C-alpha cells in the first residue's frame, strides 16, 4: 500500500512538472545553398541572429556543390523529402514551377526587390521565387591598346564594336573582342537586346543581319576562331595576355585580372555592358524557392525575406562582388558612389546602375536547354558557312515553335 501511495505521489509531481514546464518545440527549416561554403562565418552569424529573433524556428544550413544543385533538388522533390528553402538558378526554378513543384508566393510580399527581376521570376503571372542576388556584366577594355587603335569613343552597342573590329585589328594586331556566341545563352541574350525573342522575330531580316555581321567578322578573321568553341574563361585568358581590346565580363573577374595579369590590370578600365537597339542590359540572377512539399513553408519564407533584407544583402555584397536585389540596398552609397581612379569601385557602381534599366528575359515555359542547343548549333553552322543563313534561321525558328508546343 505504501509503495502504491509513493508511486501516486511521484506521478502527481511528474504531472505537475509537465504542466509547469513549457513545451519546447521548434520548426527546423532546412536551407540549401549553392557553393556558398566559403562564406561560412557570414551565414552562421546570420542564422544565429535570425534564430534569436524567431525562437520557434531553427535553420539547418546545407551547402551543395553548384554542379549537383539541380540533381539533388530534383531527387529530394521526387522522394517527397525536399528542403524547405533552396537556392537555385531561375532556369531550373521555372521548370519546377511549371511542374507545380514549387510553392507560389504572394507577389505583394516581394515589393522590396527590383521590380524587373521579380517580373522575370513569374510563371503565368504568379511569383514562384524570392530574388537572392544578381550580377550584370560590364565591358572591360585595355586603355593602352584602345589608344593605339585610334578607335575614338567607347562603343555603346554591339554594332559599334563590330564596326570597329577591322580598324582595331589593323592598327594593333590584336582582336577587338572574342564573343563566345555559341556558349550557353550568349547569343540569346544578344538577340533579346534587339527585341528578337520569339520564333517569328528569329526568322526576321533584323535577326539575319546580326548573324551576318558575326559571320563576316569570323570569315575575315576579325574575331578569334575559338569564338564558336570556347567559353568566357578562355576569352578572359586572351584578354589577360593582351590579345583582346574589349571583353564582356562580370565585375568579379576584375580580381582575376588583377591577380593573374597585374600589368594588364593597370591598363584596364570599365564601361557599361554593350547593348542592342533596345538600349537595355541583361542580368544573371540567383533565387530562393520553397518546394510545394516543404514542411515548414512559413518559416522558410520568413528566413528568405530576412536573408534578403537591406542589411544582410549589403553585408553579402561587401564580402563578394554580387549585386543586391533589394532596392534599398542598391540605393546605398556603396553602390551609388565610386572613386573614378579605382576600377573595382567604378565597376560596382556601373553594374549596379544597370539594374535600373533591364531587358526582360526571354521566357520559356519548357525545353529551354533544348532550344539553346539548337540555337548554338545554328550559330556554328552559319559562322562556318556550312549552311544557308536564311534557311538555317527559319529552321531554327520552326524548331523553337515545335519545342514550345511539345
């Protein structure tokens, strides 16, 4: 009997403790980034601050190699155990959005960000991603070679630069530039700046002239033969070895020039990215998405908005060469003021200002990669004079229509 009474007392005390002790629960938001492990201190500090402000939410950060991001994300979604928040490219994100694999967001929650970038992250008018950061390429040029060429004022458009290629080559013995026109979406971006962004416009006379101009440059040896086989990295190597006067590149590559070709860096200056007849600039974006099957969507969204607020965007920008997508951060003096004698500071200001005049990206509801393969093959065939220009463009436009309808 005494034992039963003792057990009863213990049970009552234990029950009282359960009532008096608050239940400790937390939502663990699993957050994947793409190759941001080198910014471990920044991320850890930011996560700690967020958790202090949001005691019911914990962040589990996993950094994924860039090359494995798409594969791992797709596998996690197919297995019904996706992370709650993922850093992806817009191209892959749009594919997931089209497959209804992402949580669609209230666009009103994204008013703090650059409006054109937000608009590019929509599918059928619905927002599927939070902008994370951006880059916008510039024109690097070698002042010494430019002076030697007698080229005069800096080129503003692709047409300006292409028109001066022969003069530059004859006066300097080097190439004006190396347009890697068959790399990824390079040619698509150039065409888009001339408002060529549909199958019909691809088969137009305006489009034919652009391809014809590059064919002439290639056939006359006014751009390197590697322009249709090599990448931007090889073009940068040529610039650093003094073989190019101009190159289109991101501000982050100035550090590479400074480290690997200090003499060329001393002669390097920057100006705006080349444009077409629309006068607008292109941009590369990274975004954050919430899978439709994520378990902690509210916490994920809250953390994404915290991650991309003015203060945190500015801190990340100072650690890297990326551009913030938050409008307040872009208006900070760090991006609006520059020392004209400091090429890196100047590049930061110019690239940030370009975000105020962006060309809308070409939208693909499906089969974007397949089309880029077809377009880049067409570029190579035309420049190598292996196919009739007009027929090749018409065939490429037909393939585009087929892929859209597929």
